[in-house]
């Protein structure tokens, strides 16, 4: 397989023997792919090779057909949430210079599109290769400062090959996709079915834990991917719903560390299930995984590098401006390299300033994850914290400074601070400490309403704490350490 367009061709040629279906039984077909291809070829839009297409990704079959058709045409797909606000979509469109938007069956030209001067001019049709851009995925487009992660067809295919290999996926597997298709974790569950010819069932409704457990039973699900908060909720209801989980063989996770308590709870109800503790980031999809047979022996570890990825823990030496690899049990920042690592951020300034250490040739680069790790004497990696200012809440990346700037725009707010915390199940979430201009009940209610109107629900801090006055240091700066101690308790 040389590009993701091959997936489209296999479906249209009816040589693909997997299945992507929803809870109602609707399935991905050649006819739907051909219809999507026709829509994207509208003459009044004139989408051409390399153009960026924003897709408001509904959790439906036709959205998948559109994405496959876009790759067949050589377009770069930019998935966003189906309920993304116009301001968020506009920010993404401007940043990546998207030419068109696909939403609810319709294609429209974007006014923000700027014609780009081509250095190479052709008289024949271009040919799609693995080096062409397939995806630009935005990690925080709804929190005010979008960062587009640029992935080629080859980046995605290498990730698919590696992940399906270590998860031991077979054609008989049935995956339940609980995550939205705008989330790379959700999109990859679909690609697994297309790549490995297994079955993925799209949970095309608002997440409800009882109904999700019933779906595992009803659709004979063997692979269950979730974010930790979702996994915690599901397992707490297993004894109430009592679904038949005998066919469930593997559990995978993303969006934060899978705590020991969640693993032990699932093992209690499903001793036979393989639980994969993993670590990854959108910039390289997956980096580390722990073989499920070692969950007790290496409890708390996220394992070793996935096939095709090299991972090292480095400590920066300020004396000679170099990076020293950490010794066993020494804490440092995790760096990764390999064919699945992104090409760049859409904003080259972000790339140069903070993330990639340039090597001697194009792909000779290390990606700085911004996360702290240690490695034991056996070579197993353990997550120790975040070196960058980032909170992962239910699988979504929340950047405190971006959120604080947005919340400051509320006329009711005098001062606000966003910090991270962890609940009893080990799930990370955001806490917003707010000092209102008038700390009265009516203003508190209005503030909650303002958040719902101005922030996407996934990016609203899970906990809001109102205070008379936010603690400041002697220099009149927010005493962040004091706040963290108060919150953590």
C-alpha cells in the first residue's frame, strides 16, 4: 500500500472485505464512496491536488466516504468537530489556508482561501505518493491557539502497520469506536478496519455508558478503545448492566495515563482481557506500549517503543548545549524519532522554537514530547509528569494560558487561573479558579452560562472554583504553587 488513496480504490473495486458500520447496521459501500467523490469534484469549487479540505466530521458512514474520496483526489483532510463554532473553524481555515469546507453533505468554498503561487508548473496530472500530505490535525483549535500537525500518507500508513501489529489485530476482530472522527484516535479506529479488513462499529450517538456496555455485548466487540475517564465510567457500571464480555479480548487507551485502579477493575470483571497501557501523542500517533502479559510485573509502566519508533530520555546540558541520555531511573524529557513522526507543525515558527532538533538530513530529527519519563534497568518507560504547560482532560489537550485568555474576555471576570488536577481514578482534569468582579450567586450562574456559550464543551474546565480573591505573591503575580496545593488538598 503506497498511499491512503489505495483504501478508496479497494472499497470501490469491492476487493475490501472488512466492514465499517454504525449501530443501525448502515455500512460503508462503494456507492457511498463514489457519491462522495462526485461531490468533491464540483466545478464551481475546483478542488485541486494538494488543496486543504476542512471536514466537519460527524460520526457517520458518509463522512468516512468523503475522507477516502478526498485522499483519492490528492487533497489534504483537516478534520474538525461536527459542532465546532464558526470562529474555531475560521481560525483553522486561515491557519492552514483551506480551500473548502464539507459539512452535512454539502461542499462550500471558503472566503478566507488565498491563492498560492506554485513554484513548479505542470502540464500533466500529478501522481499521489506517500510523501504527500494526508492530514492536518489540530490539537487545540478550540482553545484559541491552534497547532496543525502535518502528517503524510506514509506517516499514517507506518503508524497503522505498527499499531495493528502490536495489537495483534486480525480480520475477525470487531472494534467499537466511541471517540469522534475529528479526534485522531477515533479516525484511526476506522482506518484499522480499512487497513486490516476487520470490523469497526461506530457508536453514532451521544456517549451513554450503559448503552455503550450494551453495545459491546450486542455487537460482539473484541477491541474496546477508550480514554481513561470513559474507561473508568464503563467499568464502574459493569456489575449493574451485566453485559456479556466473554468476547472482549483487548482494551486500548489514549488521552492520558491509564491508572492502576482502572486496569485492576477491568481485570476483576474480565480476567481474560488484554489491557494495553500506552503512551502517544498526535505528533507521532503512538510511541510506547506495554505488552499486556506484563501488566502486573511492570505495573505503572507504558512499556517500550512501538515497532518503527525509537525513544530516548534526554537531559539538556546547559554547559555545552547538548542532550545527554538519562541513566536508568533518572528523570528527563522523552524524545522520539521514526517514520510515523509528523512532518512539521503548520506554523513553522512553533516547530523551530520548541519541538524538533534538526539532524543531518530531512528525517534525522528528534521530536521533543514535552513529557517527563524515567526508564528502569530493564528498559521499560514510566511517565513522571508534564514538562510543558498542558492538561489532558478526557483526551483533549487544554492549554491553561489559552483558556485563561479566553475566560478573561468575560466581562464578569476580574481574574482567573487554570490549573491541572487528578481525580481518585487518576484522570487528569482542569480546574478554573475565578475571581469575579461581584462574587454573587447571579453572577456565578451567568458565568457558567457564558462558558457554555463561548467555549466548546470539551474545553470547559471540569471544575470551577469561585474565590473572593486569588492568592498573589509579593510581586503581585498569581501564586500558582499555593493554588495547586489548595486544589490538590
